[in-house]
C-alpha cells in the first residue's frame, strides 16, 4: 500500500463503514491489494515496484499511482456500502466529497455512477504512464 492508513482515514473510517476498528486495517490492506492489482494491469509490475520504492525513478508516476490507489480504494468502499445497503443497513454517511446521504436513499444507479467516476479518475490519472 502506497498510501498510509492516515491517508485513508482522511476519507474513510471504520465507524463510517460499520467495520470494527480492529478489522479496519485488514479491510484497507485487502482493498489496497485489489487496487494494486488493477494498477499493475494498467502500468505493469516494474512501474508499480518503482512507484512503491523509497526513491522512485519517476516521482510523477509514483504520485499518479498513489492518487489512483485512493481512487480505487473509493471504488471498493462504495462496493462495500452498496452491499450494506442491499443487506438493509439504514444510516447516514458522509462521502469523501462532503456530501452527506442516507444510505438507503442512494440508488443502485447512483452507486454505479460513483464507482464508474472513481474508476475513470484512476484510469485518467494513470493514462500517461500506460
């Protein structure tokens, strides 16, 4: 994971996701592994390893990878919230853009749109390095 847990907590918390604090770091690590796999498919393993290194050869690409990782993390969190909604969870949440919504009021189409937006943001961020 390129982003630190503190970076991730700027956007998402265990409480917001209704995950036990003891399980939150493991959840984020799993999501980060999924994000890493998607990024590798876009830019390749060598470029990813360079981005993860202490002194990347291409710092701009490393920053783009870090930004894309957060975008993909948003995707996995939205998928998690969608599953919670489908299971009947009723609560208010605040999205990273500051929008506060009632989980049950967010439609499947809204979730799809938000997920597609974050995927497109990640792919656009990485496009120069593909």
